[in-house]
């Protein structure tokens, strides 16, 4: 009996089989980089969430991050030195605009300090009861200044401080998951902006020095206190922030005091409010 001839196309290395093998290999080569990238992305995202959760405390008002806690403390610290600075401006300012700015600082930080203490009590956060060393230095410098030198130092020192805090408020407001901190950031935002406006309305803010100082100090960090006006985070770099040479610190000087700039506009402060725990 004669053997049957082989059937065409049934071999493993037939034309159709070879094409299929090539297509499968090409598909695997294309998918491997994509799958590898997705695996790294998932891993990185998971690590980021884990770090965020590890630095947060669970509260009835939502997770409380390390930055949230620092923000509440910084609001309290700001009031401990800026409120007395406002009192000095009300008493020692030589122009209506400076005295008006002082009054806004007193009213605003009285309001914010009450809010910060209320939030801290509900979250179980300890708060400082006196300014830090750098803030005491600023207060001493303002206390020693007189006349127009005081006006200039008050307007520029406080304007630099409020510029830094304004950036921190925005950072916290954008990312916090805690409803109490979110409400405090809203109040701080409107109050700090009010203070920036009335300080600028004195006509004494040196915007060139202000821009150099803020650019050199960089963005707000999640730890540590801000550097003093005129200094960056790097102690080896100094950004000049000193009164102009024609500013006579002697309050008895016979030189005429410049006329007041346009009167500082009046801004209503936000009402006190607290946030209930989420339902």
C-alpha cells in the first residue's frame, strides 16, 4: 500500500504558523514596556499615599497632616507677635495710614487667634503661648524704632511676613483633607490679604526689596519658621532690606514728614465660624 503524501500547512513551521509566531512576538514586545511603566506608576502612587497617611492623624473632621498641624501653630505664632506690632503701630505710627494698618492687624489677629485656639482645642493640638526667638527680635527692633523709621520698618517687616504666610495658606487650603483646617485657611486667606492691602496702602513698602527677598527665600516648606526679613534660608546669602538713607530715624527732625498716601481702605473681617464634624 502506497504511503499518503503529507498534507500541506500542517507542519509547525508552516507559512501561516510562522506569521502567527511573529505577530505574537511583536505584540509581547510592545506590551512589555507599557506593563512595566504601569507597574512603576502604581507602585509610586501607592508609596505616596502611604507616606501621606503615615504623616496624618485620624480625627472626626478628617485626616490631619503634618502640614495642617504646622499651619495651625503658625497662625497662633503670627498672632503672638503681629498683634503687639499692630498695637505699636496704632500708638507710634506717624501717619493715619500706618495707624490704620496697625488697627487692622490688631483686629485681624485677635479674630484669627481665637479661631486657631478653637481649632486646636477640637483637634487636641498644643499651641505656643509666646513668640519664638526671631519674632521677639522683630518686636524689639520695632520697639526701638521711632518716627518715620518705625513706619518704614513696620510696613516692610510685616509685609514680608504676610507674603510668606499668604503662600503657606494657599498651599494648605489646596491640599488639606481636614474640614476645620480648611475653614481656618479660608479665614486666614481673607485676613492676611486684608493686612497685605493696608500695609501697602501706607505707601512705604519697598517692592524691589520685597521681590528679591521672597524670590531668594523660595516657597514655604512644611517645617521650620520663615527666615527673618532680609535673610534667606541660606545664612550665607543676604538680601538687602534696610531703610533708605534719607529716612531720618530721629522723631525730632525738622525735615517735613511726607503727606499721607491715599487713606487705607476699610475691609470687613470674616465672621468667626467653626466647622462641625462630617456627618
